[in-house]
C-alpha cells in the first residue's frame, strides 16, 4: 500500500521552522548512530550481522521498526477508516505469528543454524542448509530483482513526506532521502542500521501511544467512542454496504468481496507473509544466544501491538470525530483518498506540537524500513550474487565488506531510479509482489530446513521455483487488484483478471503457498536425502535447550 | 464489550492483548534461559575471525 501524498495538509499548517530544526537535529542524531556503527564495524560479520552480539532491545525494536513502514501507519490507518476494526485480526497475526512464532519457533533455530553454517545472509542460510548454490543465488536474485520495487514504494512515501514538509521538489526530496539513508547504511552496515532503527522505533512507539490517548479523549473515552462508531453503521456508503460492509465495529459479511479482500490479502497475506522476509529473518542471526531472543519477544510483542493496533483503532474512530465536528465520514472528508485520512485527522484533531512528533514518527518509519531494504539488497548483490555466486567465495576480509558496500550503492541507484520513474500504480502493486513471492518461494523450505531432515535439495529447489512462479502468475493474471495495476493481463487479454470472483479477490499467498508446500513435500518424498553428516552439521544444537542456564 | 457489539471484533481485540501478554510472560519467564552462545565473548570471537581472515589473505 502506497501513500500518495502523506501529510500534505498537516505540513501546510505547521511552523516550517520548527519542523526544519527538529528534523535537522533528528538527522544529526541518526548520523551519529551511523558513524558509531561505522567505528564499531571491523569484520564482515560486523557489517553483515552486527557482530552477532546485538542487544535484545535493539534487535526487537529494529525488527519491529523495519516491519512497520509509513504505509503501515498511513495506508492501513486509512483502510481502517474505510473498512473498520476487522483489521485488528492482522494485529493478532502480527503479534502471535510475526513475533511469538517467528522469534520462539523460527528465530532460535535460525540463529543456531546460521552460526553452524557461518551464514551471513538469508539466501546464504538457505543455500548452505540445502547445500545448493542454485538456491543461494536464486533467493538472492529474488531479493535483488523484487525488493527494489518494494523499496521504491517506501522511498516514494518518505520523499512525499519531505516534499510536503519542506516544500521542495519531489526529485530533490527523493534523492536527499535516499542519500541520507544510504550513507549511514553504507558506512555503518547492519550495526548502523539497527542502532538507528532502535531510535526510530522508540520515536514511533511514543508517537503512536500519544496519538491513541488523544484520540480516545476526543471522542469521550474508549467505550463511548466505540458506541458512537457502532451507531454510524447506518452511514456506511451504499457501494461498500453492497460489497459486504456492515459497519466499523463489525466484520464484513462472510464471503463478500470486502471479506475476501480483508481476510486473504490484508490479514493472511501480510500476517503470514512476514515470516519469510529476508530483511527480517536475518535479524535472528544478529544476537548472541537464544536468551536474547527470549528477551526480544517481550519487547517486540508490546511494540507491534502499539504500532499496528493504534492506526487501526484511530483510523476507525476518526469517523466519530469527523462526524461530530464536520458531519461527514473520514474518507469523505479526505476527498475519497484513503492515504489522506490520517494526515487530515492529525491536522484537524491534534495539537500542533503533535504534528511535529507525528512527522518524526513517519520519517522514522520510512527510514527504518528502507535502511534495512538497502542493506538486504546490498548483501544480495555483493555478498550472495557476486562474492559467493560469481567469485565462488574467493573474496575475503576487507574486500568482502567493500563488495557489499558497492552492492548497497548499486541498490540505492536502482531504487532511486524506480522511485522516480515508475508509475505509482506499479509501485503500489510491487509491495504485494514482494510479500507474495517471498512467502511462497521461501517459507516452505525455510521452515522445512529448520525442522525437518527429510526435505531434500531437489524438494527445496522445486518448491521454491513453483511457489515463486505461482505467486507471480497469480499476481499478474488472477488477483484483480494487483493485475489491474501491473496491466499485463489487460494488455494481453483485455481483462483485469482471468478468473471469476471470489478467486479474483484471493491473495496470491493463499494459492501459491500451498502449491509450494505440496511441491516441496512431493519432490522430497521422491528424491534422495542430503547426507547425514551435512544434516548433523546444519542441525547441531538446533531446537535443543542448553543445560545449566 | 468495550462498546463493540460484534464478537468477531472484540474477540480480535482480546486476542491482540492476549498475544501481547503471552509475549511478555514468555519473555519474563525465560529472561535468563537459553544462553547457548557458542563463544565466550564477542571480543574473543572477533579476534578469532580477524586471525582467520589474516590467514586466508596470506594464503
């Protein structure tokens, strides 16, 4: 989801001098943290994995801040204003699957196996687990080819924010934003990225908590606000009511177009897709032991609750505020533009000092996400494709860090070009493409590789390719919302989708993931297992609790 | 519950809070468990890694 022009309205009424000063101080602190990362980076493990000794709080905040982009706050907040509190199911999955399952079940095993195999990136972990250069390079190519589109979406959002705040040209804003982020990523590596993420995550956390508190005070409290929102059910626009919406405090009608869209695309697509995101999974390998992950679960759970539930609650409840003050629904007040609902609400309902805090919150959300994307793309190009794929590991020491730095600069250039030149529709669809293909291609072999000795090299390869292709084809020719934006189906067949409803509303993950799982299992059953010596090395200590702690 | 009549919504809200409580309790109960760090100290590991890289470059 891509915010078209966040905070245009809010910025216009804020004191520009205060914004400039606060933003400059913020950038200086970010710069210092990036420099600190640079000074404490000596080896390739420092650069790629933050030395494998990052503090659990920093790890948890970095994981959460990377996960939550501007679009998650502005975009999904706007969706909640339109469709209501059903999105809270996504928060449930984000916490239970995205934090608890991810950290406790996958994270500890990922960390241990990464150490056993001396893996420094997510593609390298998968490649070494299945002893397959094909998997390693293919996974890196997926990251290298598709993540720039996703990063371009985040970059465009951040640049729009800068353009609106400082009243500057969009090209200048895009270049400046990307350059600031790329500088501290290139210099500080993952250590610099995670330190800045932690600060940015803290700002985001405070900003969202304050937003929640002020919002409920504006509508007369939690219960009163929800009651008033429930009473607005009769105001649901005709088009939405016809598509299954029953109000802002009720789930859409079962089986309706809105229900399919909310449950498969938003709740399942994003809620489960997060498990196989390379830029998130690599963070499990940055901590020293399973103990740090236990501690990070506590911080991560609270952080994600606040970061996801608050926009959905505030977005929904903003309808009560707008109805009370302007006699209109939030989306109508925002001129029908979902991405303008939250900015309009902030501008209308919040004190001016909060506008500054909220802008820092959005800037932090965008920067923390894109810095991790730059790092993941850079390591995919430099470490995985060039160093391990083309040079077959014949690059070591300082040269290895240099290669990754060059990779990040290449990623920066590609992302910048895409953000400036690609049509907004394709950029918006790119996020779905990246989430869908990553989950379908990587999740079965990632989970299988951590838990099961029986997944074979051929099974992992076949499942990865099948899931990748299934997700891409579904996105281009079946999932109407994405296919419409990608325009391939329209060009070839003069239709938005080749399949009828409800299939055209179902997220690619729901189709491609089962295909990938079935392919992985079927091929693994028919092919030879990896040798026991290799499996023993991969799984040594994996899933076992240390004694005496 | 909480002014929300649809159980499917308030249940989501309750499960959000329950999931968070689960994370907090798990983190608190296991605060000092699972210290399976392979090396004794990061400094020692770094020294080892530098030595490895030096040897590789010499080779």
